[in-house]
C-alpha cells in the first residue's frame, strides 16, 4: 500500500505508473480536494475502485459522479472498512471481464466496465461503450454474458447499473450525461434492482 501526502503527489506518480487498483481518498486534502482528484483520475481513464473516507457528508452526491464504490464516515469502523475492501476486490474481478463481439473490423474485446448500456433496433444491438459497436444478435444473448451488474430494462435495453446516476419516470441518466428513455413500467423494477445489486 502506498500513501501520498497530497493529491498532486499522487497524480504525478499516476502519470508514470497506472498500477492502482483501489484508491482511498479523504475529501479535504489541501490545495486539491479528494473529489477533484477523483474527477481528474476518471478523466484520465482511471478505472480503479474509489472509496472516500471522510468526516464530511456534504460530498456524497459528487461521489456518484466519479463512480465511487463507497463513502465511509470517520471514525471508520474496521469491520466496515474490510467489508468495503472485499466489495472492491469482487468488483475488480467482475470489471476485468470482457464482452467479445464479432464486428465488421474483427473481434472486439470490450471491458464490461466500459459498457454504459445496450439497445436494440430491429435485429441489431448497439453496445454503447467508449465507442458504439453494432452487431446483428438478439439482445437476450447478451444478458447471460454480461451477468451481475447489468439489468435488462423492457425488451429493448440492458443498462450497466454502475453507470446510473439517477432514474426518472421516463428516462435513466447515466454518469456520462446520456439519458436513454425508459419504457413504461420500468421505473420500479429498475429501482429495486439497483437497491438489490449495488
């Protein structure tokens, strides 16, 4: 485990070596706070698990913007910390999985963590990740491959639960600002799934 005296020192090291799996951050950290550091890491493409450890509850909503795994309030209970670290390891294992797609340009291996959602139009499914991939396959085939952390919404969409910022009655807002529409009757089941799985 490495400890850094400031956010800036961590970023300097992170530019050279991106071998961080779990990042424990305080919110109040000096010139650059923990939320700003988490945003900088995410903007640079960092996919590590982020856990905020702090005495301030005012920043919980901003933790969702950087896909933080958890928000631990000080003083931290050791059992709760180890529970969160176990959850981080489980999520890292899950996020290392990939979806193999046979596209026109060849076999594409897409990390599941990069997938925001999938939707179907006619007989074609589009996988929305860092870029869009469209293939001719039934949507139902993807559900088993994606597994936990994904939820089929109606007959035409599967969404990555970890990419959801908020759920409205008619649409779901994702962490990148995308707002795919929700079919009628999907609001309650999706909320229940989020509570059960995240």
